[in-house]
C-alpha cells in the first residue's frame, strides 16, 4: 500500500469513527485499521524501509514502536535489524528516538535486535545498536556473559567481534575461539 493510500484510509477511518458515521462494513474495517492493524502496518513499513510510512504511523496513527508482531513475536527494531540496510539504520535511529526498547526480546532463535543483526551479518546495524547501548549479554533466557560474542563466533561473524564489549578479552581467554572465528583481536 502506498503512503498516500495509507494516509487517505487513516483519515477517512478516523473521521468515520469519531463522528459515528460509519456503515457496519466501514466500522469493522476502520476499527481494525486504526486500532489493531497500525502496529502490523508499522512492522510492514519497517520491513520495506518505507521511512515516510514509518513516520506517519508513529506520529499520526500513534503505532506502538514496541509492539510485538509476526510469527516470531518481533518488534519493529528487530525487523529493521533483520534487513539492516542504510534505510533500516535510519529507521532504527528514528524508532529509538521515539522510545523503542533496544533490548526487547523476541521468540528464539531471534532473541534481540543485536543478535538478529549479528545473525544476518548486518555489521553496521550491530555497531549502531552497540553504540546506542544494546546489552551484549542479553538473551531470550536472561543475561548470559559474553552472549553476543559467543554468538558472533558461532556464526563466524569476525568483523563485529572487536565492537562487542569484552569480546576480544573472552577470545584471548579461549584460544580455540581464535581459530573458530578466524579473527585475531587487536
């Protein structure tokens, strides 16, 4: 759906519901569009990197930036981490500035936005999350020391290793990890 269609539908439904002028079919459709579906629409807009739609859904439709959607129960930030392109990083900054939980947890095996970015080898996205304060020890079962580091090593994502706090120290303590990941920390 194009942003112009989304805006047109949103404003029609808002007026229809507010003034109690909806026919039954319109009422049913508008109730789901304006109340329930806006969070799903936000997830879809993030996935397709539609920045204008993301802004509209957050600012006008007041979609919840921390809403859980999809079969993996993920947030919009986790979806952005999955794709990880430059537009997705821009969206992530926007979501974070509007209260997105950087450490929100989805259903395993995705865990957090940071783990998702590492899994998909979206290094710049992972660095952004770490710079913004993502907890590298957070997993879907709580805190695990060195979790993001171990995950990066397991996935052979050597490029992110130096950016994960204490990861190089952990590698030095476990020399077999150096050959596993193929990266020597500075």
